[in-house]
C-alpha cells in the first residue's frame, strides 16, 4: 500500500499517513533518528498495516525532493553544549572544589545563614581581635558562594518548558533564522494586505468611471481601459502574493512547532538531572563551607578570654559553637534581663522556627482545580498553610476585615486566565497594599501559553516563576519543590 504523510506529531512521536481515504498511524519507534529527521508532510511511502491501521513496516521514497524549508529543522548546537554554556559560571565555580571530600563536616547553610552572620557580628563586638585575615577571607568566600547559589536558584527556577526555550531554542541558529523568516513573512503579508483593499476599491471606482464613457472607440477610453487592466493585473498579482505567503507562513509555523517538540524530550533528559546535580553540589559546598566558617569562628573565639567570660556569665555549657549558642544560650538566659545583642537572638530563633512553615495562596479557574492543587501541596509538605481564594479582591477584603496581624504570604499561585490583562493591576495593588518590601511575596504565574509579551510584562512586575496551567501533578510538584 502507498500513502502520503499528512501530519507529524512530535509530542506523541508519530505521524498520520493518508492512503485510500483512510488514516494510518506511523509510530516513530519504527524509525531511526536519521529517518525521523528526514520525514516531512507530503512525503510518499509504501507500507503495511495491521487491523488497527497501525503501520508495521514501511519504505520511504528516498528520491522525493525535500522541501527547502526543512533546513530549519537542523540543530546547530546540541543540548549538552547549550545547557553547559548557560550554567558555565557555576561549572567554573564548582571546578575549584573538585577535591572537597564527601565526608567533610556539614551544616545546613540555608537554616544557619542568618545566625552565622549574627554570631559573627556579636563575637566581633565582644572581642574584635578574634576576626583575623583568614576568618574574613572565609566569610567572603561563603558570601560569594551564597550569591552564586542565589543566582543559580533564579536561573534554574523556570519550568522545564520555559527553560527549554530560554536555554536551548535561543542558542539554535536555524531556529532563530526560522523565527526571523516567520517575522519577515508576516510583515510582507501585513504590508500587502494593507494595499489589497484600497486597490480593490480603486478598481471598483475606475470601473464605474469606465462605464460612463459613451465613445468606446476613443483614444481616451482605450487609455483608461489599458490603465484599468494594469490595475487589475496588479491586484491579481497582489492577491496571489498574499495567498502564497500565507501558505508559506503556514508551513513555517508548522515547522516551528515540529522543531520545538522534536528536541524537547532530549532537553528534559539532559537538563533536569544536570540542574539537580548543580543544586546538590552548590548546596553541598555551601554546607561544608558553613561548617568550616562556624568551626573557624569558634576555634578563634574559644581562645578569647572575653568570649569565655561571656559564656560563663551567660551560663552556657558545652562546646564553643553556633549550635550550642543557639540551643543552650537562649534557654539559660532570663529574657527580661538579657542585653540588646542577646535579644536579637530570640527574634532570630523565632525566625528559624518560622521558616519551616510557608503560607501559600491558590487562585485557580475552578474550585476543583484549586482543591486538587491544595491536596498535592499538603502531601508534598504537611507544614504548608494553604488558602484557596476565588479572586484578588478576596485577599484585599480579608486583610481589611481582620484586625490582628495576618501572617505573611510566602507564595501565591495565580492562574492568568482568572484575571486576563487585569492581572498586572492586581500585582501592582498587592505590592503596594499587602506585600512586605523586605521579603516580597513570590508569585508563580500559571497559564496555558506564555507569550514573549506576557513574559516581559510579568518579569517587569518581579515575577520569576512560571508554570503551564495544564501541567501534570509531577511537574506541578517539581515546580513547587524548586520554588519552596
């Protein structure tokens, strides 16, 4: 049996083949990657199929000329190279720590960061001679690593789909050329369409004028008729041009869809493990350096008579360490008699205890979807406090009706389709009326499709997290894991 490829579906990894008025399915698993790359809509092939109209064997027409626009499907930089270039600053940083042993002491940097800084400042206030060049250098190194970690979290905090566009597609010369061609074609169509209607009206007007001539044999009539025919030809050429360009545009847009879907699975396979590996290694180095800094700080401190006297007066027992200070010092101090420096540690302890709980608000199209998200989040982290609201106004109303101080909202998951273009005024109002300038609420924007314009507007509002509103449960939780 012989047929022609009608459509190609890169996401489902198959193609529809039309033959004898029927549609047959060609699964890509039957093809080598080279053969997949050479497929195109309109390609002829011979095949055999089973009773379910699924092709079981085939032969492609290798002599059939490939359409010129298929050149845009070629990749010019492989996934690994794109991802490596994007994360090259972190690769270079980690290269300096290749010899760090796995069994070195570690501390949870993310939990201890503020306390380590407070301890550093407080001990410096007690005895400034403790802070030598080595300790200053170590603190500077820890601060640098922390900045790299923060940058990495921001640069890797996108959904895989958006990361694919930002990291892989933008580095593909053929894909960028395709987009340029699409833009130029759209521009040509728009410009020609703007000429088409006025020219048609002009022809109609001239035809009416021609009909008024009584002397059809006169020189003036023949000249007028000649000019009108020329105008009709220009119009016909213009209509043909618009039709042809629209056909070209349709093919180019289809090729872009094929390109985007064709390499996404490969990107995901390479990207996700690499991001997890980077995250693990950066945090691993931070935890080691936090422990090293902590140890160095207290190695210096325990040699100080002033620090020893401070511990004795405060009634602290145990080793000289930040953990001991946090665990024992506050328990043995009468809060009413504590000095100002010590009182800061009480608020710091409250902060450390509070960071295990996050307040999350869900704004989805339907209550059922929001409830499903809530259940997923509760299974993901039972400590999360989750609230479902119907729209932004409910947030503002509740803030006015409750007199006691409301807990800060850490994350708002909001679906763009709930607000439409009113989403950005809502963000602006929220930032002014409800947000905390020092620790602003994180917004995760959910939408069916993220256009460049929407992305730019969202980023201008300080939104750095995006998620497809039709994502799977696994993708949803992966995104929340990155954000929370």
